[in-house]
């Protein structure tokens, strides 16, 4: 028979099937003899409560599992062999996830719990020990806390109770410091129950107010503060305090009316402080002093001081009466007086010479203004000699009615063609002055001599005519012109046959061919015409029409000007002779036919030559008297509109010409103009009056348009009146500003000017009025009084002599208006701005004359050093963060913030390197599991679960198996859940062997009694049935024995009314060496192993037949057919001597066990066995014992013991009991199906299931 089962399937068959296919019998009786076997044991005797009626019998030496205990039948008595060691368990364990809160003001909490309890099936209640964490009732730090208890049985198996809880500390977020406030808290965290005090800095008050200025904030148990910090508000002093009301002044404060604001008196213009004191707003909300009053310190202002007056003496003696506008005074007090101190009064006659006039002004406080000083100068002759021009001289003489002057220029310079005032007239350099007018004509301003310039060239116009041909044919005209131009270009290259010298350039230009009437007149001499001929193709601007049948050719002959060291006249006529010779060359060309075009020849008598004219550069005019080119003077321009008579004109207002060679006048910048014509510099451009203002000249200074008028244009000399019945405010710029408001008219009285007259007078300096005192306006409603302006030729305030204060320029001097406490004629005395109380907090005061400056010491700032600079301060440390690791040394960190207080804008922030600190934590080495203890022949497969525990499953190496009395646990676990200790000690493995004999016994029940006299025939009948119908017998694999139970009870009362027959199927093996190692490693099945497998398979199939086939178990006795009512199966395995039974195999008892009654028993506490196949255990040395059973080494004897021991080993029990029995209960039918389903399990699960759970209780416990 060939076998191909895998190792796993084979182990399933050997480890499970043989017990699983058998059905427990109700009782086992010996066949023959008629007596009950005295060495059998009844199952019902195991029920101490006598509630279980079970007549089954167990053979002498066989084991039986009842509940969780293995019993062996020994000489008719049950012997308690051992219990399957089940791990202990905790019956109570505190729950996890509890949160404990620390009490107020604490960061730790005390926590208690009920002590866990544990029990063990074999030992009962076990002692519980704390393996990790603190005891119940201890004080625990904040954070996660883990507690682990363990309970260990004698077999070394552990139960773990692990739970955790969290200690939380209630704290509030730090209080945000109020601006300008302080927060004072106890050191450390802001814990539940902590109270902090909030106060305000000096000069600030708390809003809302508190009784003592202190606000208490407490952290409550809910982690919230009882309130937010109040606001710190700057203290205020009353702003309407009489102390802040100085006479003739106002107060100026450094910080309004707030705390520590320093206020001083600011006097009105013209006033100064009576004393130098200040007042400060104090912490008590009052001002320290009364601000000082102001006194009048400004002298009157003397306005409109006249300029020097120039006049002429009369023919009879002194001058005519001289008048001037008397000075006016103005004072800040409103009352002042003007007095003349020197000189004749206004309107007097003055002698020839210079007379001094002086005025002063004074006020009621005795302040006196600077003097107004001017002179009246009377001259005898109004026509003074004129100054000499630049590069020339002026020769003057008197005549009967005045003075005559003649301008003369040096060599290489010339008199200008025209000067200011000529305006188109000729100018020869003569200036005349009459005593009646007192001014020179054409101007009082003498023009300078100009550089003499010669003409650039001279030119003469020549012409000739063709009297035949169609002059209306344009192609004929073009051909004639082209031919002539080509001939002239050729002649120019040859110097016109030597006519022109090398140094003189000769040209024939401006050739024009036209149709026109015949005219024999010569061209007039004029510069304009000559100047417009600029090329061959240009057209003369002045031509006389001719007969349309005449073709006329006009051409301009020019020669460049050359200095022949002779006069300009000689040069001019020399050049004119050259031009005549040039024209002679042209005549010769006509005669020799060179000018013939299309058979058309010029008429030889038509050649005519005009007059020669000089050519000047643009902007220059020919002075024919000298044949030079002369410009107009500065301030004038050349008008060449009429080329025959060029003229010089004055530059109009708003323009100027600052160089002689300029071709035109230059406009002033936008918004400016000039007072007069003939301006010579941009400096004479003055700003124009804007809309709404006006002046006589339209230039500044300007006056606003009076009421009831307007002006929308710039540079206006008048204002436009509003329509009747409408009025406007002064300075109106649009007609729309004239509103329908009735204004009473101005009533003019004698000696009183209208406001328009006054405005006109105000625009002029030295305007003369008969009486300024009478200049008033009566009954004027809604209008202001206009007064004459004060104009001085000298600005005495440039540069400002008043030390930066206001300066008013007078006619002869200036007046300083001192402000802000400055005193002195030139405001040279600065006010005393610094005092002992000016700067706060030991600041140093400096006076710059306008204001004070405080130099603050370190730590202070502000106008008066009144603000203490707030540097950043660290808050209390926050709680430590969790440690970065749980063991082996981690780091934990805590942080704090720079907000106790936060730094202000000038404060020093906290040093960021001290923001956090870290310390070492959890320095203890990480707990770890020891190596899983090694036992002989075992191998482990370990993995780490999600909970961090290491789980190992245990198996034997090839050829080795576990003892049924000392099986391994499902998993050996070690890790956080077991306090890093293994939950059990792995057992050792022993060498596996095959059995010597395997039997299946079928206990068949029948519903009626079988006569004992028929026992032999019944037995033979059943054997005959099985010989041909039972598979194992049919295949000659097994032997069959039949026994009739109950026939040995003659004379005894039967306990049952039914009969049973025991059918035994037995297989005996010739060899027990099944070579498991080869099969485990290579699936190499030996012959003994194959025979064992075949026997199991045959017995399994035969058992199914017995369990399901009624014909095999039926027989007839005395005509009565007996049929089985129930069938139960048991098995038995017979091993070699000293080999323990393990399922269907036999094992050499491993270390930690010893052989007894067919089983490998575990060594009890106090003993050990470090060898295999022994029938005893070794005793520990005196004074020591083992902690667990099944110890495998003498090193396990490490637990001190007070009991005395001897070195005697445990003796071997009787070994004649060599059979064991495996009992597993199954219902009728389905034995093979149950076997197949068991094979589907994984090897490890099923093998472990068998090893631990094969002793199923039949008693239902």
C-alpha cells in the first residue's frame, strides 16, 4: 500500500483520530467465568455527589478524564494522576481611562483603587503582586500613569492586570498684561486656585475703578479666569481750570491735559511772559501752578516810511512845495502815535541839497518804534550828462533849452541800428534832453556799441530774353533752364575763365526762366531781394510781368566779401566790377551759341545787369553810410517786413531780448510779464496778477478786487463792476460771485478817495496824497477799508536780522516782532524754557531758543522723560511637555512667553535663547523581555502584536513531540501587558515512537438480556459476521475478539435489564521505530509508520461500520433476533516500557517529567529532572525549592525554603500497568466525517487543540 499523506495530515491522524473515532461504552465486562473483574473501575464512582448514573467500567491501568482531572484505574481504585495546568486569570481589575484632577494649587493627585484579585483552577485564589507603577493611594504626577499587577501559578503561568489613568492639572492661560499696567502672580503656573493682582503704572488709573486700585483675578476649577484685566487709563486734569487761562495768551502743553503734561504760556503776538514758570498735571488730577500772564513788549510798527524824494529847484530859488504820504503806525494794543522829530513838515519848500526827515511811533506802554528816516534831495539841472557806452564814448554839450549828447564807438565797433525808444525811427547815436521834460530822447538808457560786422557777400541780378518760341511750353522753359545751369556749373569750376581770383568765391544762383512782358528797367538795390536768392531753383520774390511771348531768364551773380585792406566802399565796388565781368562771360556764351536750345537763341541786345547789393546775416541791417551790417540793441528787434526800409522796434511788454544777435524777443515765463517795453533781461519778468486781483500794471504787487466787483482774467489793471443791485466779496473771480445782496453805496465826502482810488494808490510806491488822515469811508456796509500800500526800494529784512522771528522792513530800517518769549531789539534774548521741573526722572533740559529738549536717562522716554520704557519680561514657565521617549533617556521641554510685561516700542525684547528649557527624562533603561526560556527540542515562532507584546508559538523539532501531561500554552506572551515577563515556562520535547499495540473496543448494547448459555454461539456468530463484513478483518489487518458482559453475575442482582457485548479490534506492530525525523524533514514515510497509518485508517473505517451497520451486530438466539440499540467506542494504546502515551504515539518522557503508570508526569515543586526517560525526579538541595512545577534544571532550585529535604529521589511506581486509555465522547454516527473535518484545521491549531483539550469532560462539568 502506498502512502502520500503529508506530515500535517499524519500528525492529525495520529494525534486526534484514534480517540475521536471511538464511542464511549456504557460498561466494559470481562467475557467468561461469570464474575466481575475486581481490578476494573466504575465511572459512576467519580461522581461524589451521586448525581451521575454511569455503569461504564475502565480497565485496570487505563486513564480517564473527568472534568479537568486525569484519573487512572489502579487495582479497582481511581488514582488522581494530575490536572491539565490552565493559566490563572484575574477576577477583578480596575478600569482604564479614568481621569484624576489635581486639587487646587497642586500639580499632583492622590489616587486609590480596589486591589485586583486572581484565581487559578488548580490552586484557587492566588496572591497578586504589583509589578509596575505605584501602590494604590500614592501621589501621582500629572500625565499618563500605568499600573500592572500579576498573578503566577505553580506552573509558572501568569495572569496580568494592567490599567491606566491620567492625572490632569487644571490651570488657566496667563493673564494678558494690560497696556500701562502690571500683573503680579505667585511663581509657577497659573494653577486652579491661584490669585493674581493687576495694578496700573504710575499716572494711570484703573477703569472700572477699584477701591485700592488692585484687581484680583483667580483661576477657577473649570480652567477659566473669573474676569479679564481692567483697562489702565491715563489720568486727566481739568482742561477748564482757571490756572490754564493766562491773560493775553494761551497755554501750550506737552500732552494735552493728561498726567505729567507740562503746560507753558504762549503769549499773543507782541506780548511776552511776565515770569518763566510752568504747570504740570499731577497724579492727584490737579495742576501744580498758575500759568503766567503776558505783558505787552512789542513796539509800534511804523509803516509806509517814504523813500528819498528827488526834485528840482525852481528858476527863482528853492523847490516847489514837496509833499509825501505821512507814515502810519500800528500796534498790537490798538493805540499808537506818530511824531515827526526831524526836518520841515510835510508840504514845505526845500533848498537845493539834501534835507533829513525823521518820524517815530510810540504806544501807551512806552514801547518806541525804530525811526523812519528819509531825505528830500533838490537838484538844480534835470538833464544830467549821460554815461559813456561800452566800447565807446559820449560827448555832451548844453544848449539853450537843455543838453545834447553824441554816442561815439571805437574802432571795430559800431552804433546800433536802433535803440530803445526809436520804434522804427533812425538812430545815429544822438541823445537830446530838454529842461521842460527832464528826460533824454530816445531813451535815458544808453545802448552799448556793437561789434562791427561786414557783409557776408554781394550780389547783382542779370537777365536776358528769348523773343521766339512758345513760352507756354513748359518743356522748353525747363530745357533752357537746365542748359543754362549746366553751363554755369561748368564755368564755376573754371573760375569763369579766370575772372574770379582764387580768394573770392563767384556763383551764379537763383536762375529763373519765366514768360513775361519785355522790360528794360534795372533792379533796384535792396537787401531783402538779394537775401532771398538762396539757390539755383529758388524764385525771386519780386518780379515785373512781361509779354507772354517773351521767354526771360533771370539769374543772380554773387561774390563773397573779402577784406582787401581797404575801405568797405572800395571793396564793394571791386566786387561789383567782378560781377560785371561774370555777366560778360554769360553774354559771350549767348553770342557763341552755347545758350541756344531747340534752335532758340537769346537776343544779344536783351542782356541787362542791375545794381550790386551787400548781403547781411539774418537779424542784421545794412548801414549804407558805412556798408556794414548792424544789429538792433538789446531790448529791441529788427523788423524786415519792408525789405527796402528795415526798422528796430522795442520788445513789447511780456518779452525781452538780452543779446544783440537774437533774431526776436523772448517771451517771459508763463504767469509773468514786464512793467515796460524794451526789457533787456528775464529778471524784468514779474509775476502777473491772478484772477480776483489787479494793479495798474497788471503785475505784482496786486490788490484784491473791491466789493461789488470781480475779475476773471489774469494781469488785469481794473476790475469789472457787478450788475446793479448785486454785490460780491473782496477778491471775487467770477460773475457768479456777484450775489443779489443790497449794499448801501459809498458816500464820498471832501478829501476822501474811493476804494478803487485807494487800491490804485496802493499799487504804487511814493504815491502822493494831500491828506491821508482824511482817507475814510462812511456808512460802508459789509466792506473793508483799503489803505495805501507801503513800498520800499530796500528790503532791510533780507537777510533776517531778527534771529528767526518776524521782521518788518521800514523805509530806513526794520522792526522785529518777537514771539514765543523772545525779547530784545533783534529778538536776541531766548526765553527761559528750562527749569528744574521741566524734565522728569533726572532728564537733562536743553534750550534751542524755540523749544526745550529733554535728554532722557536710560530707561525713560517722552517729551519730558515722563514715560518709563518697558522692557520685555518672561512669563512663568508653562507645564512640561510629555517626555520624548518613555525610557532610555528622553527630553522634555517647557516654554514661556515674553509678555510679563510685553516690551513697548522702545523696550528691549526678551532674549529668545531663553524662550525654552529642556531636561532629561525617563532615564531608566527601557524594560525588555528576556529571551524565551529554551527547553530541549523546542522551536519558537515569535511576532510583535499591535499592543507591543511579543507572542511566541511553540513546537518541537523534527522527530520530537510534547508529553500529554505537560503540553505547551497556545501562546507565550511577554511585553507591556505582562510586565515584560513570560506568561509561562515552555515544556521540553521528547523523542517520539510508535505503539506496540492499538485497540478499539466497541461496547454494543442490546435491548434484552442474552442468555449466558448462548454466549459462545453468539460470540461465534458475531465473529462470522465480521469475518466477511468488517473491513479491517476482511483485509486481515486486525484481530477480532467478542465478550458477552454480565454472564458472570449468577446469584447477584442485576443492575440492568439489558445486555451488552464488547467487540475488540486489535492491531499489533512488529516495530515501534517509525522514524518521525525523516518524515518531518523529507516526508519520507518508513514502513513501520506506513503500517501504523494503515492500521489507523482500517480501524477508523471498521469503527464507522460498527457504529452504522446493524447487520454486523445482529444475531438470532432461540428464534429471537437481537439488534444493537447503541454502540460506544473506546481505544487503547500499548507503549514500550517507560515510554509515556501521547495520543496514539509514545514519547520518551522529556526533562521536567518522569514516567508513571504509562504517562509522563510533571515533576512537583521542590524537584526537577534535567534528563529524558527517567522514572523519578531529582530533589532540590536542602533549604531550596523551585517556584514552579516541571522544572528542567538544577538552577530552578533558587527559591529559599524553610522545610528540610533529603536527597532522595521520587521512587518509580509499579510499571506493570502498561496500557493507557484515551476517552473522548462522540454521538452515534459520523466518525469518518468528524475525522475529515478535523483534518481541515491548520496543523498548529489542531495539534494544540488536541494537546490541551483532548480530555473532554464526559460528566458535563
